[in-house]
């Protein structure tokens, strides 16, 4: 795995994890102001969610890197 493909894999993992983390802890505003979406979160906590996403994505990427680097899972036929 080259450095560019490693960065691409990390970015894909990061975005997937972000979309999984975004709904955590969402509390909607019971009395939204006029013009505001009633389903919008009261406090988004996006910075905290991005830090959590980075930690989870880094751990998952480390696992992926170990699997690729140490050739733990291969799709190559025997003897190739």
C-alpha cells in the first residue's frame, strides 16, 4: 500500500465513521424559533464528534494497516 492509497483509505474510513457518530447525543429544540427546522439539534457538538471520529478512524485504519502490512488476509492463490 502506497502513501496516497493509505491517505485515501483513511479519508474514506473517517467520513464513514463521521456519519455514524453524527446522530449521537442529538437533542432537538422543543420550541424552535420561526424559520428554524424543528428537527435541527439544539447543540450540534460537532467539534467533539470530529475528535471522536478521528480517534475511531485512526484505530480502524491502524487495524487495516496491520492486516495489509503483515499480509494477514490475502486473496492471492496459494503459491502465487
